[in-house]
């Protein structure tokens, strides 16, 4: 390990939130909470700006999503395309069949993921705005 790498190791302990720009915060909340079973981790206000964090219900402080309204023309232009066509998020599950069935109930199209060479399976799907998500069962 070089000196610079040693000086930076251990600086962070966890990933907190990643920003997801949305057109309608309530609609996005419905998809992630009611559709995918995410919990509201924080819902507050800062000078009139809603701070809405959601994440896996049993994540125990794990990383989550900050659903932010796209208010400027620049932000609206990238809703659903923030990652340049790459997946936004990988969600791990113990029951991929259950996830697939729920997505079917919601009318969300899915496609199988690329085999990982092991026993794991995955499927790809999109949220309300076109962000690609991956559900993976290791």
C-alpha cells in the first residue's frame, strides 16, 4: 500500500444516500414505497424544500435514495438518464421470484440479467422515470 492510499483508507464508514431526480416526488414515493416496499427513512422540510429519503425497510441504516424534484430545466432534462444509460442501483434480495411476481403485479417490464457464472440470478427493470434498476439474488 502506498503512502497516499494509506492516508485515505478508512475515511468513510458507509454510503448514505444517492440522489434520484424525479418529476413528481409523490409518484416516485408511491413506486419505491408502495411498489418495492421501501421505507421512508426521513421526510422533512428545509426552508420549504422537501427532504425525502427512502430505502430498504430492513436496511438498518443502509444506503438509501434521496428523491429530489427536478426543478430546473437542466435537472428535468436528465430525469431517468442520470447514469447515462447504466443501471442506477442494484438491489439484493433473498427471493428474486417474489420480486419478479411483484413487478409483474405492478405492470413493470423485466428482463433477465446476465448470468454471473455462479448460482446468482438477476433481473433488470425500470422505475417510473426510466432509471434502470437491477434486482439480484446472490
